[in-house]
C-alpha cells in the first residue's frame, strides 16, 4: 500500500541567503546610480550644493594650515630690542650693555652702533644721497637682548616692562608680540571655521534629506507593492541609502576639485608675493589622501542623511 506524504518545508542555506543579500546590494547600488544619472540636471545641482557646502570649511581649514606653516617658518627665539634715547652716547650705551649682560634673566646682548646702523641702512635702502644730506644721525643706539633659552612669553614681557622703565631706554620692543597675536588670531579663526563647518554639515544633511524624501515620494507606489509582498523595511531602505551615498560621494568629488582649483588659481600670485620677501613659501593643497578623505566624508554624510530621511518618511508609507 502506497504511503501518501504531506507538504514539506524547505530550508534555505546561509550561503543562499548571503548571495541573495549581496545580489540585492549590487542591484540597489547600480539601480540608484542609474536613476541619479537618468536625471542629470537635478543631480548636478545637488552635487554642486553639497560640494560648495563641503568645500568652504575645507578651503578655510587649508588656508589656516598654510598660515600656520608660514608662522612656523617665521618663528624664532624671543628677542628684545632696546632703542636708547638720543642723548645716550656710545660710551654710555656700551656701559649699559655690559650692565645688562650680567643679569640672570639675560642670556646674550648685542650693541648696534647708530653710525653702523645708518651706514647699513644707507646701503640697503637705496636712499644714500638723501641720507648723506642729513646733518645728524636720526637713528638711536640699539641693544638686542636674548632671554634665557626656554623663557616663556610672560617672562620676556615682564623683562620688557622692567627695562622700559630705565631712564636710558626710549622704547623696548618685544619682537615676538606680533607672532603671538597671529597665533591668537589663528586660534580664533580655527574655532570660527569649526562653527561654519558644523552649520554647513547640517545644511548638507538637510539637502540630502530633502532629495531622499522626493525620491521616496516618487516611488511610493513601488514601496507599497514591495511591502504587500512581504518586503522588509531593510529591503525597501537599501536603494535609498545607496542614493544618498552616490549624492554624498559626488558632492565630495566636487568639493575636492573646487579646493584644488582654488589653490591652483591662487598659487602663482602667492608664490610671486613670497619671492618678493625672499621666501620659499608655497601653498600646500589637500593631497591625494586628504582628497580621498573628503570624498569619504561626503559619502558618509550622504548615508547619514539618507538614513535619517528614510527613517522619518518610510514608516508613513504602509499598505492599506
């Protein structure tokens, strides 16, 4: 007597599940890229908006890095310049130099005779004939003072204040004050660039979220059908995440190219200006690694913006 068998449940192996998952990722990536390229003008505008928003803080940060590198080239040990009064003659200036050299808070001193200074200025300035017509030397004697190695800016400033009060000294100048002001300004600009970057990143997320929202609305009927046949939210979400990724990557490429083009445009006048000051300073760009990092940042922001938009709008689309 034959035995009748009932229905049997089939099992899907892990390998089949993994291959199906990988296949859907590949199809989602290619289909989302095709949809973006199929609507070129809207896609180009989105890439340009994202690229400009990313290029602005990155370009400002590159400018700060170049300014920081220029400041490092100009950095030198702290030095005090004591301009003596016009009534102080050479013997009094030499005596003052010897007295200052014995101080514990002074590492080295150097006296610049005003006659030698005038001769050097006459040679370098090109106004020799004019200077020869002067009856008196307008330059004062100058004493250059170097504080001990490793002395802080506060210690050097206290020394300047003390020496300024001496009767022989007309003016005491701390040569590093301008560089300290430059460092303070760069710190302020660094924080300002960070604040601008945060605001623009939020703007990028809003732009991406709006683009993904429009893509979801255009495919509403397709989403409803997929959910009716049992498609999960992860299955439905995947193509939109790839859409956000492509938008972000394209925006990152536009940003990297924009920064590179701006640096190329500014390189020649900056190099010419540096040559006038006998400096070998050259603008430094992003480089290949930083450019790839910018593209990766754009792709990451694209994924985040797409995820937020999908999480917000996908739950509102349910079969009735």
